[in-house]
C-alpha cells in the first residue's frame, strides 16, 4: 500500500514539474507571438498610411498639372483659330503681342508665347524684342507639326532651353494651317519648369521623397528634388512604365528608382486628356523610421520580459523541487508520528510529542528556504484561581473552550496548535513573519475575550490569556528548537509580568 502511494506521489511530482515547465514555455511563446503580431500589424499600418499619403499627393499633383496644361490648351486653341482666320501674314502683330502679354500676366505658368511662320521665323511674341535672325525651325515641336499635317491637337514636347534666357521650359504647341490646309507655321506656348518645382516644394515630405512629371514615353519634364541632369532623361525602363502603366492608368507600387536607387512607395497617374504621367514617391526607409524605433523598443521589452519569465521559471521550478523535497520530508515525519499518540485528549489539539516531532522539521525547512518560522506561547491568566473558584471540571471546560478558540483563529493547513502542558497552548506558524504572527496572536486573544467566560478571580471579570511570541529569521540569526521555545516562553513571561491579558512583544515594538 505504501509503495503504491509513493508511486502516485512520484507521478504527481513529475506532472507538476512538467506542467510548470510547459507554462513557462507557453508564456514565453505568447510574449514573442504577441510582440511579432503587434509589430507586423504596426508595419502594415505604416505601409498603408504611406500608400494613402502617396496616392493623395499624386492626385493633387496630377490635378495641378492638368489644370496648368488645360489653361494653355484652351488659350492656344483660340489663338490658332484667330491666326488662321486672318492668315499668318495678315495678323495685327501689335495687337496680338499685347494679347499675348496680357495672357502671360494672368497665367503664372506661362513663360512665353510665340508664332512662327512656315520657315521657323519669329512672327510675333510677348517678349519685348525679337532676336535678329531668330529661327526655330530646328526645334522638335516645329519639325513634328511640319511633318504631321493631320494632327491639329496640342503637342507637348520634351523640355528645351530657351534661346533668349537660358531657362528650362516645356513647349506646348499647335500647327497653323493656311486656308488650303498647307503648313503655315507653329503656335508655341512655353510652360515654366520651375512652376512645378516651386509648387512641389510646398509639400512637406521626407528628404528622399520626390515628384516627377514625364511624358508617356518616359521623358522627364520636371522633378523634385530638382536636378538639371535628370530633366530630359528617360524613365521608360523603370518599373512604372514597364510593369504598371501598361495595365492601369493609375496606381501605387513599391519600386526602386532608376534615377537615384532609392526604394519608394510610389503612386502614379496618367492625365486623362494629355500624354503626361505624374508620380509622387515617399521614401520607404523614412516612412518606416518611427516603426523601426518602435521595433527596437519592442524587441528590448520582449527580451527583458522573456528573461524575467525565465528567471521566474527557474525560481519556480526550484521552489517546486524544494517543495517536493519538503513534502517528502514531512511525509516521512508524518509516517513516524503515526506511531505516536499525536492528539491531546482533552482539547483535541496536538500534544507536546507532536510538537517535538514537527518543530525540528519546520526549523530545518526554514533554514533551507530562508523562510521565517513563528512560535506563539499562550497561558490562561489566573488559571489556578479559576480552578480554586469553580473546580477542576470547570477548569477543564475552560481549557477546552480556549483550545477551540485557538483552533478557530488559525486557518492555514501548515499551522499547528499544541496543548503544551496544563493551561499552556503553543501555536507553530511556518513561513510567518513577525507581523503575521502578531495578527494571529491578536485574533486568538480577541476570540478568547469574546467567549466571555466568567472569572471572578480576574481583574477583568472574564477569562483572558497572555501571549508571548517569537519569530525565527534564518537570514538574521542561528537558533535551535529549544532556543526558539525558550524565546517564546520568555516573551510569555514578560507578557504576564507586564500585567497579563496582553501580547509580548507589542505591535509597536515589531
């Protein structure tokens, strides 16, 4: 029977240790999993916010570009119609020049307005003076209109350098015909490149963010940050033009720029009415900078938390093993005590022999675990007078009542109430410091007073008790079992000497 019980106990001990280990592993896994999930969620939120911001930026920039080009489109259409009505050689140059100047004053994006004849000579412009022998027949836009008789739409050409000022401008032109449909010349309105770069500078972006306006064939018209070396180059081999634009006129993509090699969250939009593509890009590294800072903090927290759980787990496992060892020791002690009469016949409390067997075990455990061990000594005040007044049977009933009060005042399974001898009762309190021991003593004293057992030989008129207590602190002192009992008994003596019906030491001294 004992062997079977030992096997069950051993199985239970192993199960508890494995359960504790599994608990520690689950907690650590949960900490890591929650950290990864939170950071992944935060990452996706940052990317989504950047994509939305990029899409809003490109929509704003595209609307701005389309409005600017649309105004010149409308203006150029009206001017070509007027020139063709009068005939290119019959226009009122003075009046036309004034009209051009008025329009340039109203349209900030407009750099200059020009009319060229069929040979590329300057006929009229908004500028003050026409350079001598000025001729633009070699320009891309002039050649385009001369060779494309059936294209009467506005033509947007690549950026050119103004021959009069050296500024970068975007040519927006239309073909002028004679009344018989033959080529008569070109109407040209130039759009300031810095009109776009100035506008883009007003957006608050990271230092690596950019805006790009380019033709449908990828030729760059304007860019922020401005780089003269990039203007006129081609983006045709970039991911936007090869992988996205052929399938959708607008969208957002994570790409690495062919210009500067920076990875950006890039949104693009092809204008509805014009062969122009606008792009807005936000540096992925800059957009995720705050997320990386949060990631480092999260990693630090998870590391500290994991180490803390590991440390707690190690302590827990050691405590479990220590508890198992203690349990085995107590089990062995209990087996030995089963052979003894462990209970006081009158009070039902443990007897002194029980205390003599348990106290060394508890002292050993206290030393091993550095846990405090409390001992309370109780004496019924003026008990001899009580016997003399009411007789020994009444005295026995008084001791039983006090014993019941003591049992009712201790609630932990490990606490032990003992009839030490005569009217003296002892309470052993494992893992209890001085404050805890004093609370138990007060509870016992109050419970006895509440019994209101009549005692005419006492100053109070009722049965009271005196209590002495002492707590063994392994970290602070070395003590034997006899020394502990003597210390508690000395404290009881001082309580009685001090007038009885009290606890020594008093709480204020603890």
